[in-house]
């Protein structure tokens, strides 16, 4: 799932399975030379089957700074948070 970094209310979300899909969509949207703040995205992996706690969906927000990839050097901020659905989830349990 690719989301605009400054987005809200589900606007601008794209489902991608390969990096080339995001690159193609970004080029079409912004042009090959674009480099504005609206290009920043948050990439996350959708888990299937859905992950729940007490029949409610939830998500965790953990903040990680990656400063180097080879070798990997990353820092996790101590203050993350969790959000829980107010309603029980009644979706397909087999998904």
C-alpha cells in the first residue's frame, strides 16, 4: 500500500505489488522531473489474513529511521502507538 505522506481520509492511496508499479504511477502523476513534497510516500505491507485483537482490527505506528542499507543501520523511536477499531470486525474470517 502506497500512501501520500501528507494525505488524509484515504485520498491518494494506491495498491502496488511491485516497485515498478509505484514508479510508473508516480511518473505519470508528477512527471519524470518532479521533486516536490507531494512525492513523499509511506509504504506499508497489507497483512492477510487480517490481524485482530479481541475481534477488532488494529494498527501499530512505529517510527523507524533508516540511515544505511548495507550494512543495515536503523533506529526505532521509543514512542510508538496503537489504534484499535471501536467496532467489532465482521469481515470474511477466511481472508
